[in-house]
């Protein structure tokens, strides 16, 4: 489990389906297409999640976490 203090951009180098799972078991599914970028806001304080590849092939993403949101 980990936390993101800042907003971030996810760049899908090799796309796929990712489940974002919270400690409570709640989850959301993201489908990231190869070559596309996606904006994700900062997480609420004191929250955690895990990223789980829901597909049968490896995914590769670049995460750029921004120190300040404009």
C-alpha cells in the first residue's frame, strides 16, 4: 500500500487494466491505453491504495507526481 501526496500524471507506456484497491477492499478500475496520459488528483490525507494489474499481460506506466497543482 502507498499514498500520493500530490496530483499526478500516469503515462501508459504499455497499456492495460489496473485495479486501484483501498484497505477496505473498495476498488476502482482504470483502463489505460498505450501512449495516452491520464490525470489523477492528490489522494485525501491518511489514505492508502494498492495498484493491481487486472490483465494477463505486464503493464508499464510512468508516474509523474507534481509538487504543486496549478
